[in-house]
């Protein structure tokens, strides 16, 4: 699927997956975004996220999963004089697009 200008990447994937009835799958992302929210684990407390927001153009690549309808993506973003990586919380397309590939999977045995 294509995430177009003005769309938020994760929300667009979630809506498309729900519309197709997909609850579990593998996600691959490639493209360019502008506004980004990403986190890493704190070095002295791995259970606490260090969340950062960025507002600049970034090349994006990411992989993740849709598990039980919940999206979890890790991404690497490269911008002018800055490269960031971590857990992707949000990313909005401004000037280009993101292609999102969602491969449905069956989880066996299904967890309850």
C-alpha cells in the first residue's frame, strides 16, 4: 500500500489492515517522511522509553509486525547530519510517500 502525502504511516497501515480483516502479519516499510516520533530504551533503565520527536525530512526503512491487531515497527531514519533508529511511534509523509508491505500471517497456535 502507498502512504500518501499528509498521512500518518502507522495509522494508515492499521486502517488498511482492519479493512482487510488482517490481524497478524509482517510489515516492511520504505520511503520518506518528515515528522517522526521514535524511541529507544534508556541505558540505565531498559523498561523506560526515551521518546524523541523530529521535524525534518528523513529517508525511512523499517520492519515490524501486526500482532493481534497491534502494530510494532522498528525503523532506521536518515536525514541531513542525523541518523536515528528505534521503535517507531509515528511518522507523517510530507513531500514524498512511503510504501508499506503487509504480508498476512496465521499465528499457530493462536495465543488467547
